[in-house]
C-alpha cells in the first residue's frame, strides 16, 4: 500500500492473529524512510513480509507465495525484488485502473511475461463509499479481511485483535466502520477468490511471548539493572527510547533525550562515572559522532554501553533497510590504539540478554562494550519462549546461561586497570581525577614512554582476558568439511536453515555463527583448519578485491584465506535458498 | 541547598585541595580562578570526596587535575554533557564545570544552549581569555576584532560573540561576570553561583599573558564597573571605591541585557531567576512519581 494508509497496522493485526492461532512468524517490515512519500509511486511502498510456519522460524525464508497489492505501482515495486515463487498468487486491487489504464496494462504484461497469474479484484461499491468518507482510511482493514479468509482464519480471532489494537484509540462508530470493512473484505474474498491456504489452529505449549527486537532489548536493559538511557532520535534505534520512555520510570530508570548524539553518550559516561549504569543507543551516523567519546571512555576507564542498531550505510544510506556494515567502525572507529568488546544479536532472545553481558563486561573491564543489532532484528516480531529474567543489580549477578548463550566463560576475578584506584565520587579519601591524557598507575597525567606503553599493555590485556574466556562459537553441521560458512548477528537463522537444506542435499558444508564479534576466540584458526574453504555470509558489501568486513577481520586474525561468499549490499535479510545456491557455486 | 560539607573536626584547608603545581604559564589567569574556587570551598567546607570538577580541553581543561577532589577532564567542548550525567545520577555531589571560550562557545556551543535551557544544578565557569592558547594563539569566538592571531594574522575578522548576552538570550537562570584578578569578587561570585538552584553561568575574564598580554589592564579599574544589589554580588572590597558601582536588580532581565550589551564591561550579577524549572529535578520526579512495577514480571505484558 501507499505509506500512511495503515499497511503496517494491518500487518501487525494479521501476525498477532496468526500467533493467537498457535503459529510462528518471521516478519520483515517494508517501510519508507519518509513519513508520506507521494502516493502511487514506488518509494511509497509500505508493507509487511510475513513468513508463517507451524514451527519456530529463524529467518525470512525464500520466496513469496502470496502478494496483495493496493495498486499496480506497489506491485511493480515488489516484483523488482525478484523473490516470488513461480506459483505465487498475486491479488491486485483494480480500483485505480480507470485512471491509469496504460500503467496497469504495463504491469499486468510484466506479470504475464514472468509467468505470474494475477487475480484482479475491486473493493465493493458500498465499502468504497465508506473508505472515501474516512479519507482513504480503512482500506487496510478491508485487505485484512481478504487475507483472513484466504488464510482460513477464524473471523472472530482476527476481530478480537482488531479491537485489541484500535479499541482504545478509535471512536466507537469509527471502529465499527473499520470492522464492517474487515467483514466486507472477508466476504469479497469468499465470493471472488478461488483459493485458500489450509491453516489450522494449533494449541501452544509453555509460556510464549510475542515481541520485536528493540522491545526485547529495552526490557533487557531494565532487567540488566541499567538505570539511565541517554539517546538522540535516530532510525532504527529510536523505538528503544520510546519503549523505555514509557516503561523505564516504573523500574527506577531514567530516559534522557539529549541535544545531539555526542551529548547522549557524554551524559551516559557521566552517569557511569558516578557509579550508575548507563547505556546510549544509536545507528550509523550517530555512531560516527560518538567515536571520540568512546575512545575517551576506554582511556579514562569509564564503563559505557553503546547499542548500535545498524542500518544501511554509508552516510545516511537507507535508514529503514538492514545491513551489517558498521563492524569496521566499531572495531577500528576511534583514533589511536583503542580497546573494545563487540557483542552481536542473532535474534530477539539475544536482544533481551545482550544488555546483561554488555554490563558485565564493561564494568569488569572498564572498556566500551558495543551491542550490534540491525534494522531486521530490531523490527522483527517473533514468538519465543518467555526468557527467564535475571534481575541483575550487580555485574556478578550475571547468570551462567547468559554467558553460555554468548559462548563466553566468566572473566578472572582480578583484572588489572591502568589506574590502581577506580573509586567513584563520594568515596572518602578516594579522590581521583580522570583524563583522556595518558595516565600513570596513580591516575596522574604522564607523557613518559614507559608509562604510555604500560597503559596500552594493561588495556589490551583486558581484551586478551575476553579472548581467553571465549569458547568455541556455535557451529552447524560437521566439524570437518569442504566448506565452512561463517556469519555473525542476524544472519544466524539463514545460515542454520541453509545448512539444514544443504545437508539434506548432501552438500559438504558446515556453518558457524559468532555472537561476540570482537575479540575473536583463540581457537578459530584451528577450527578453520578442518575445512578446505572458509567463506562468509554477510549483509555488507565485499567483492573479490575487497573483503567484506567479517572476511577482512577473520583473514587478519587467522591468516586463513577467508573469502566473502555473500556480501550483497541489498539492504534485505539473507534468504537460506540463496545461501545454498552460493554454496553450490563455491563447491564447483 | 544540601551541600556536602566536611565534619567540623576535620576542616578542609587550601593545602588539602592542592595536587601538583599547575602546568600553566606564569601569570596565567587560571591560577586566580582555581584559587578563588578553592577559597570558596574552604569557606563553605565543601567535602572534597563529594565534589566533582568537570572540564573540557584547553588550558582551562586542566583545572580538575589541580583540585584534590573527584574530577573528569573530558573532551573538547563536552563537559556540560558529562556534568549532566552526574547531575542526573548523583544529585548528592557538588558539581563545578570548567570550560574555556573555545569549549563553551565554539566546539561545544550546542551543549551550552541546552545546558542553560535544562537548568540542571551546577556551577558553570567560563574561563574567557579570548584566545585559543593551548593550541598556540588562534582566533577564538571571543577574540576582539582586528587582534592578530596565527590563524588570522591580518587581524581577527569578526566581532566577538558576547557570552553574557548569549546566556541571557538563552534564558539562563543565573548570569554573572567576574575576573581572575579580583579575588574577593571572584569568591563572592562563586558563593552566589553555588547557592543558586540551577545552572549558574559565571563568565570570568581571564588573562593570557603569554599570547595576549595587553588584553586586560588588570592594574587599573576605571574601564569596568560593578553591578550591585541586595540580591546580587558585593562589589570587590579592594576596588569598590576606585570605580563605578551601579545598582542593578538581578530580577530585571531587560536591564541586565542593557549592561551586558554595553561597550563598557560590567562585573556582577546580571540576572537571576530562582524559580526556573530544573530538568534534573523533573527527570527524577518522573521516576519518583511512576507507580513501581515488579521486575520479575517485566515480560508478562507480552505473553500470548
């Protein structure tokens, strides 16, 4: 649909109804970066891609089986993605045809040419009048009704979700009109659409929750005992600030909206210096702005957590598309030899626990810790088993199951700091000054060669502690094989499913997924030595002459000839099918 | 004001507050400024363990290193942001922010706007020597027009920014001005600033004998006046009878503007509003007033 007409809302209701039926979903919202781009233009496309299954799904899947388009332009745009099943059902609203004959003709011809059959339909006359009266609103509910019929959904389950979504927000008569439109859409599909998917309700076992990545992260921040969130609005990180602005105060936490990205991290650093755990969140452009303060925090040995919800770069890039290209910026970003730990999240459960690990590491080591999420993980709703809450008050409260999830052991008890005293303000007799200038063990400014070298050694030894604590990363398939595909962050699901498909086809390929991306575990070279080829799967650009970020890092750290296998800068989540196709090419 | 002070049986002395010998040039105005603050800390018996000095970069940035208190020598232009973090998380601390003219009015100008607007509780000291000194003699936002520097050797091109009208224009709740070489007035200004419930903007004319020795004539006093009022700051005891003293009610912001924008330099309290809302208090109240929830049930609203 055109942005601004409720496609996202209808998608939310649909997936919630699926979930209520006991189904599992994986969702990719298609959102323009603008609020209201011109209607009936390709940039206006707003929609939701939903993968539906009876089992837990970990990625967006392969090809689309059903497309419902409100007019020919958004259909044309969606077909541009070239990810439809040859037997894909296309439902096209012909309502705009009268005034756009040629355009409809062109798109319909394209469908024929690509072997796709289109099921044309038109909103019934009575509903058209209602929609017109409501200024174009309500069409989303009409389409929702059609989909509810096509997916064989209980009409009342969907109706309940509509009331849950709009009940408190819409005037009663408007809500009534929307529900009527929903029923009319259902009726239209019943009369005019001659296929139906057989989706049965299945009972669910155990306590499950439906949650998206950024909400999960926000609640994880609270559960990890962090007390201040300091941020500046930026897509796609902002919704963490929205959730916390609403929920944090009830748990004793503060949300500070700063005047800019630099101020946001400065205030978080000030809070942590005062002994109160704090986090800042941002995305690419904001990350660039924060780099000086991040370097300062490591030199001054003030803990700090930086959440980077990655979007497509470089520069302003594509704010509502996913990518994993900030890895070099977080590993090498600030100036001088600079130490840091980088955690990534593979899914919404990781989002809940990443703040716990980040807090543990930053307070134990007093180095900056990054959490790398991305647009896809941040915005994807998932049904998950309700995670156990940890209710951390102290970094040592971190449960073993969180450490295990990220494949890391507990750190040694005594970790040397550059400054022997790390007293926080208010500690009698502990008065100390911190500075970004080189400091000696007593915290005094010092420009001597030996002192400076010691500072570097001590800071780097902190990271070596992490290297030694890291256990073997998660692997899929045999421990020795022709090909090993390696990924990090949100590509985990696609890698896992690709290996599953590939092993069924007898392809000699295994997979590896990294949750802690920097530093890397020490046994990596040895693990790699059991494979003839090691390649990476990344949502970041790379080619034959320029390794993609993870490939670059793995090459540098292991001296193994790691090549990028998937390094397409499409801004879209990776599909397992494409991974398998590429594996076949590598095996040739 | 709930200042954190020391117990009566263990008074803090100037000596207790010293660390190493400051690495500033001989005759630098910064010596006078930190001595003024130390004199005030002793007078008020502020507890060093509950005092934090936060600074940016430049000659003034070094100040926290010369106070035996807690201190954050942060990065260029950003001390206000770090100080806010402390004001939000640790309202129990005595908070002093030290910034130079480059820090406050150039690289960190944005933070000054928002620090003033947020009106969080701190004493903000603007060390204004009207030059970039630590980087060796470049034009700053307050360098006077035609004064030659290493970056504008033909003479500084533009008229300087007036920090006091800027602060008044931004709606600062406390705007005072003093100078490094009038210790009595300097300490009185610290006192008024510390007792102010909010962001106390203190402009300090500061000598830089190394790069601009003729900027302030600290031997005569006829070129400046003192603002005086029962609710203001007492004129310097040594100089009050040697120059003009003007009666000015600090609640009258428009009159304050007039003195701030004048050709002549005025030292004293231009404006004070004790009732301006404080962002740090507002945020703490949001937390305080929120009905408390049980962390163990945090995921329950998301149950299917």
